[in-house]
C-alpha cells in the first residue's frame, strides 16, 4: 500500500519474466534508471491499477535489462501479470547527489537561456555519447543540441525553472540569420 503523500517517479517498465523462480526484467525509460542498482524498494503499477510496493531481494544486469527478484513472487506464474507494469520509485527515497548534480526529472522542462542569445527554448531530452551527455533544447531555433559540459553550463536554477548557458558562437543561429 502506498502513502498518499508520496511522489512517485516512473523510471521504466516490466518488460518480461526471467527464468522460472519469479524474476522480472526491467527496461529503463529514464536516464536515472540506474538508481535501481542500489535501491532496495520500488513500486510496480499495472495499467489502471494502484502502485504496489515491492522489496528487491536480488538484482543483476542481463543484456541491457535489470533483472530483479522481488519478495513474495516465487514463480513465473506470480510475475506474469506484472509484464507491462510501470516501474516507479519514491522521489523522497532517491539518494542525495553531490552539489551541482541533478536527477533528470529535475532538469526536464527547464527553460534554457543563453547569456548572449537569450531564450533558447525548453530542455526536452538528454542522451549519452561516448564523450558526454547532450541536452536537446526545443524552441525558437528548432531542435538545438548542446553538450552538457561545465564550460557551457553557467547555472542551473531549479527554483526559477531555468538553465543558463554561455554558448560559443555558431552553436545557435543569430537572430538575423533566421
């Protein structure tokens, strides 16, 4: 049973079963999915159902999926109905991050502003490359991809819903080039 004051964050989905002893495969849908590698509790919410609190007994990574053994689920039959359920965590239970680090749910939707060009749009997506993460901003310049590196990010102001950039010339078109 969940506490009504909990705020749950969707991190992924139950994508299938693993073996015959009640293990399930979880597929991440959020860049912060990796917190489940150290988290001992999650919530599973079938479509149209209420979230069900589950304790993780064991976990492993198999071919890009997180495979977990949940307390109280001891056979493939008991977990079959969980396929397709949303994988959620209580925001209050997320580990604290170091100063200047943020979870993606805190960043998504921030207003993106450049020191010289002004309003760029909204921070909509993040993806990872070999070198660093890339932020995808959608706004007046269309889709702009900005390397998520300290030399470009001046400030993250969660209270005002803004991320401030100091972008090099040429990364976004000048206003008179549009």
